């Protein structure tokens, strides 16, 4: 038996905002149910499952465009989905490398500031100000 919910109920269940659901409808990630004469649109299990999918995919770092591509592929084309996931993983690893480099630079700058016993200007400010 199918469970049907209003937008506010489904938003609360999934842990996303009502405006987020409306945005996903506007950009075509999910369909908007017809509005009955009684007034409230009713969201079925299929839409709920898509919203859960979107939420979890976003937690993995996928963009809405990537999520849309994956949703179009569905479970039929694992090879293409793997390509999208592999590109995402490579992008994440690259960002991690960049962040590790930034972290190392900041650690070095902080150490140089701590060892600046004569206080001839701040080494952090000097390093940031260099062209």
C-alpha cells in the first residue's frame, strides 16, 4: 500500500525544507503532483524515494546536475553511473590534496609567527601580502 503525504509532512520525514522540495520541482528533479480541488498536493512513495536519493547523493558530494544525470540513468546503466562516481571521487581527492597543501602552508606560517621573537612584522601578513 502506498503512503501519501503533504509537502510539509514529507519534508519533515526526510529532513529537508519545503522550499528545497519546491526548488527540486522547478528544476525538474522531481515531478510536482497535481493540485486537487481540496487544495493540498499529495506526494507518493516514488517522490519520497527520489527525495531520499537526492539527499543522500548530495551528502556524497554530488551536484544537482550529477544527481539528475544519475537519476536518468537509474539502475539500468551501472557503467555510466560508475564513470560519474569515479569523476566525483577524483575531484574530491584533488580537493583533499589542495586542502592538505593549504593546511601545511598555514602550519608553517603559524610556526614562523611563533618563532618571530623580534616582532618585526607578522610573517603571516607578509606571506599573504607577497605578490
